[in-house]
């Protein structure tokens, strides 16, 4: 009889261990960390009913409820700007030296009828030219450049006095010019160094790569010249 009792006790012990192993494997295979925490808390609390009864209801709920994980709002991509009226309104009043005056004046006379993005795109072309070795190295040099066929920007040699008649448009152009000179990103024209309106069809446009159309301007960049060309 004692042997039977020993055998029975051993079987019970083995079954208990097997059950424990199965429970452990079930928890380890879970993809939800909070589920494992809940199962462990339930087992621990079930072993001590007296302690469980002493815990206030709201405290118990706080213990067994998994914490809520919230995602932090992602930051806007570095350098990303929406060139719109809201962005313009956030820009401070702008003043500056000769380079600022030249760029703001070019935006005023060449693109004051355009939206914010349209004026920023024209500013991109001017600044892209400044960084291109085939053009003058300053904003004023680019804006006032001329060749055998005329001026790069028509308002500089149309014989008219460059008077600022629309104060609001000048403030608008100045804000955009200052932001671009201060290093605002230039994603609008993809490196364009030329533009024209749909009213004209310059011969060079057929050879150049079209990069964007913004407002009433079409933008281009010169083709890449290689040894195979």
C-alpha cells in the first residue's frame, strides 16, 4: 500500500510539473507582453486570497490593467516646408543688404502675381544660378546679367523705372527672399536654373529638362553634358 501511495504521489508530482512546463511555454510563445503580465499577476493573487481581499477595488484594477503604450508624434522631416500662406505669415518682417534687395526686387517684378510657392520657385532659380559656375557668383550679378540678346530678367532693361507700387506685394516678396537667403530648402524646382511663362516658347526649352510647372512658370535645368555627348 505504501508503494502504491508513493507511486501515486510521484505521478501527481510529474503531472504538476508537466502542467507547469506547459503553462510556461504558453506564456513564452505569446506575442503580447501585457498578456504574460496579466497571467502572472492572476496566478500570484490566486495564491493569497486573504491579501487579495485586502486590496481596494480601484487599486486592484490599476495593478492588473496593462499600461497603455502611446506613440510619440513623429517629427516633420528635416528641411520640409510647406510654401503656403500659413508659412509666409509665420515669417518675420524682412530687411537686408544688397543681395536681399536684388532678390526681393526680382521676385516683386518677375513673380509678384504668383503664389508663395511660385515666388519661392523663382528664388530657387536665382540661387541655383549663384551656385552654378556658369553664372555670376552673387544674387545681384545673376539678376542683372545680360548677354548679346538682352537681359536675363526683362525688368532690368525694359527702360522703366523700378518703382515699388504695391507695398503688400513688396513685403510678401521680401519675406520670401529673406527666408531663401537664410537657407530655406529648395525642393520645388529640382535644381532648375531657367524658367519661362507658357506665353513664350524659347528654342532652348526643347533641349533642356523640364522639372516643374508652378503657377504661370515652367522650370528647366540644363542637360548634363558628358564626354559621350
